[in-house]
């Protein structure tokens, strides 16, 4: 099997004059981009970085970040990206934990790097004259090419992602070249991508969705259009100017795009394929996206950093909320809630915990130096995703939330997703999150937090739920109106933050 370095070289040889990457005014063909990547590879060698060494990158979605990724694949080094919003203590911990041998960063992350004590012991490559660097990125890139172009094999480590760490220290998720290449090829097939595709490179390159977009485009000689930080007017201009053919975003970013006033004046006809992942999409947003884009393909990817794609629903419009069936490289099962036996499956229609087969081509092999985390998440050759879901009569998976999001009210187990999806269809509701708040009578009270786009009362929303097919025990007992929803860096609504903030009120 090809390693990723060979994959990139094959793309360069196949179409050296094809447009490969765009970042503002910078436009590079595969041939020209390859020259710069070779220089970066040589610069890493000059720094003493070798096969298997980790290289930490703390940058936004800029061409230098994408170039460093490919240079690491050629060298056999392990790309180790970190959220560019990370604080000094996070940089310090992740640098030591991953045993990274160098840091590449820019101005937006310079303060965090300078504040991380352990960063003083490794080379620090700074972009745009950012403070605290031991050399500049231009100096790194101007090095002579490495003596040997390709230094990795399919079984070598390619990438280490970090989980979000919302309930503790981040965990490293190491992935081999074969994992990453298999995931990219499946991503191409499951989205029906063609040569010359153009994607909006806005999902962070420290996140599995951003990496997947980069690899998929490069393997099939497509174009990766960098959007360094999500900004709706910039995203819309990029779609129109660069004739973007596919979008792969989290639901929140889609929501922001279709709600923005610039949308009406933007030519979006080039976009023919929509894909989303990272969180469930409400029925209201599915309907709106179908009306706006009229895509040829609208795909829901359900997966994780550990197991890239678990399931695929290739026709979101016909079955909103469905995560579909197992992806090309995976097997999935729903384990009875609370069971430790991987063979005890939940009956059709009953919620349980979703598990993925670790023999899958895209699946990781365990967390980086965290046997405690492995013991919790890996059982009998299966990865416990921490997600809840159920199979319907057609054999399609529905993901209903995180195990930690489960609401136990009046002795009933209630997941928030179907309640949120229903409320999202109300014309006055812009965004909604449902959580369980402590209650003396119910144990937890189903509470809906609503960001409204028009005047609406709790009584109206309650009547709306009562007139629907939503079971009465799932009906929210309280409504709280908010101006904004707390969100993760990649746009997920953080139910946990909402619950913690309001649980003691």
C-alpha cells in the first residue's frame, strides 16, 4: 500500500500544472507546491527532525500549515497539530506528552508558545515574524531538499490528533499512513468526488474533518482553498470566486452560512455536493440547505478522530437525522446500554452505546501512552465511541447524543437530539439545545435552551411539542431563552457547558 508521501508525489507527477492550493492571493500548482514542500522537508532534516519524530503545529488553515503536513508525510515525521486557540498550559502539556521535537506557529499562537515552559527546549519556527522563534518559516523552507525524497512506509505513524479534553487532559490519537490514506480514499468514494474538485478548506487542520478534506483533494488532484478562520463573508466570497464544488462542514457553520445576508447575492451554483459531520443536523437546517443549494449529493458522515468514518447516510434529505449504514471500511453495532458485553446488542429501536470494529482500515490502535483511556474505550476488539444511538427497522443508525448527554427524567432515559430536531422546525427558533437540569421531582428536568429569531413564548413552544409526535415524557418542562449558544472551536454546541452553567441556578 502507498504511504501518503508517495500518494502526493503521484499526484504531482500526474498533474503538475493543476491548481493545488489557494490562500488569498497565493495560488500554487502541484508542481510549484511540491518545490516548497521539498524545501520544508529539507528544513526539518536540518533541524534534526527524523523518521518518527513528532512536529507540533499551531496554526490556522494557511498554506504553510498544509505544506508542513505534506512535508512530514514525505519525511516520515509525525504531524502533531494543536488548536491555535490553545493556552500556554495546554501547549506545555501536549508538547511534553507527545514528545514533539519542534514547534511551528504563527502570531495568533505566539503568546501561548512563549508561555509554555517546555517550548524553550525545542526549535521554534515562527511565521510572519511572530515572537519567540529560533528561526523563521522562510528560513526553514529555503533549505536544500532532503537527500531522500520519500522516507515513510504505510505502517509508519503519520499524524497525531488530540481529543478535545473537555473532561480531562487531551488524549493523543496516533494514526498510521495506511489509516489516513484509507480514510481519504473512502471519503472520496463516499462523496463521489471527481478529479479537479475544489473544496472550502475551513475545517481546522488540527481536526479530522480538515485533514480529511486536505488529503482527499490532494490525492485526486483537487484544489484546497484555505480559509484561515471561519468568517461567513469570506467563505461566501471564496465559494463564488474559486467555484467551490463541495462543502464538508459541521452543522453550525452551515447554519451561519444560510442565515447570513450576503448569501442572497452570492453565486453558489458551483457547489454540487454537501457533506457534514461532527454533530447531528436538525431537520430544519436540512430543509433549508436543500432549498438553498439544491445539491446533487447530501451526505451525513458519522465518525470520530479515533475511527474516522463509522457510518454514512448518502441521502440526508430523504431521511433527516439518519446516520445511515456502516461505512466502506467499518462495522458498527449498538450495545445494550450499561452492558459490558460487546455481543449484547440493543434491539431495534432501543438506544444503546455505539461501538466500532477496531479491525477497520481507518481505525486507530489505541491512545498515545494512555493505557487508562484504552481500558475505558477499547473492549474485545471494539471501540466504544461514547455515543448513543439506535437502529431503525431499515437497519439505519440514528445517533442520539453522547452517553454523558443522556437525560434521566422520571426514570426514563431521554436523549436530546430528536427534541432539538423537532424544535428546530418551529419558524421562530434559530438554534436550540436540550439538557437535563437537576429537579427534586423528576431527577432531571428536560430543559430547552432556545436562541430565537422571532418573538415566541414558552407556551407556544410547548403547544408545538404537544401537537407533534414527540412522546409526552420527552417534552421540555422548561424553556430558557438565550442570546448565544456556547460552542467548541469547530462549531459544536456545548450542552455540557450549558448544563454546568445552569445546574446550580
